[in-house]
């Protein structure tokens, strides 16, 4: 092929790649993400050295939870241009999820060197420290991220349609799992939002996001074996807390939390979020009235366990549980918290940041007010509430 012919071919290839790239970016502006991904895929073989294309497609696939492919694209994007802050942060996040904290920390540290005021880099570094059980450092990172975020404009996101959690197949999975655990000799019962929905609504809460069970902590190992036999898996990175334990059903795409309960020396029933390798005072602890279980039946007649006095248990967690409150965050706002521990504070500050970043400002404000009930003089929380009040007024 002559030099002229090669140049003509190169120009045509570049024009075609740019057409696909521009189409993808235009589709993204109109929130047509799947079509944008398809358009970027068309451009990829035509522009194999386009760092931004690799980054854009990798970031989109990461949002779609296509982690393996996203990671390869983002790694390639860094090879082509090693100073892409957003790519460094996302890769750090992905490596941390896969429990490679050393690699994650190096990537995010590089992002902070390039962009010291990057809020996303500060937040992800906080998550890495959090997962390493370095909670004082994690809280510092979360607070820095929130303080920097408050310096930027805040806007409320348009109300997007949300998938209804209260579906027949989800409720069927609930009953199937409770019955299987009962048959395996596990005293598991509906708890938290799952119990609230079943008691108040007669079904699952439409805005819920997972299934919640309680059980004696000593039965968690037996429950784990049972759940795995019935199609549940333990997500990567789910061992950072010794309680609760997280599971995921790949077929139904539903998450499940198992909260283990113990009875302390004073006879109180307790549970909480317990940090692996963390100090005792860092844990998030909650206390309950004595829990009494009875044998019941699923809608199709199989045996299960249930709480005898759901009213008392729900009141301990929610207070006025009969009045719906879509902004109630059980982790932060539970009425039976024993203290506003370091772990609880980490969750509060990081979630306030995330809600502001996603435009869920009513949730951010409710959470900020709950945190201020424990830290009324906290200047950062006061600034967050003032900023949110101004936008929501």
C-alpha cells in the first residue's frame, strides 16, 4: 500500500472512530447508557491508543458492575496516559473491593498527588483505610472529602424511577430461605426493614434494598453452610466485619444480611457491626429487649421462626415505626445505639458525602441531623446542614 493510500485509510479509520466516540458521548448526555457503551465498543478497535476512550468505556462498565472488563480497560487507559485522576481512583476502588489494598492505596495516593483536592480520591482513600480497620485515618479522609465537597455547588437530583423491591419473586426467596434455615436447625427470623415491611405493610418495603435476618450469633457458621447450599454466595470483601455477614444471590440479584445476636453478662440481647481486628470501643453496638421466638409457617405451610413481639423489637430500633420514614438510616439513626462510635461516625460522614454527591439531598439532610444529635457542636456537620438547608429551602 502506498503512503498516500495508507494516509487515506488512516484518515477514514480516525473519522469512523470519532463518529462512534461522539455518538457515544451524545447518547450519554441523554442517559442512554447501554447504547453509549455499544458505540464506544465500536470505536475501540478503530482507536486502540485512545486513552480517553478506554477510560470512558471502563468507567461505564464499572458502573454496570462488569468489573473484570472494566479493570482491563482502565489499566490500558493508564498505560496510555498514567495521569488520569478519575481512572486512578476507580481502579483503586476496584482493587480495594477485591481485597488488594496495597495496590488500591498506591493508585489513590498517586491520584491525590496529582489532584490534592479531589473529593472522590479522598473518599476512596477513606474506604481503603476503613477496610484496613484504620478507622481514625478513615474518618479523617471522610471528613476531608465532605469538607471539600461542601465548597462546590450542591443540587438536588431529579427523582428517578426506582425498582420496586416488593416483588413476588423476592418475597418467595425470603420464605424459601427462612424455611431452609429452619430445616437446617438455624433460628433465623425476619429483622430490621424486612420485619418492618412484613409487620406494617404486609409485604416487603418497596424502597428497601436487601433482606435482613437475625439469628443467634453461635449459629452463623451453620447458617452460612445452609445458605451456600441454597444458591447464596459471600461477596468478595464481605469478611471485613465479623458481624453482620453479607450474602448475595446471583440468580435473583438480591442481597441478604445476617445479624448475629448475643446475650451479654447483664442479660441484655445485643448485636452490632463488629470490626475485624478493630478495638472494642470502635464497634457499632445496639441493645434490645429479650427476644422470644416462636415456630410459624410460610404462606405455603413450611416451618420457620418468627419474633413473638415484633412491636417491642421494632420500637427499640425505630421508635414510631408505624409512621413511614423513607429517609430513616438504621445504621446511624437506630434508637437503641449504645454510643456514636468511631465506626458509626465513619458510616455517617461517608454516607452524607455520598448522598450529596448523588443529589439525594433530603437523605443527606436527615442523616446530618441524626449525626448532629450525637455531635451537636461538630462544625463540619453544622456546615453540611446549613448548605443543605439553603438548597432545600
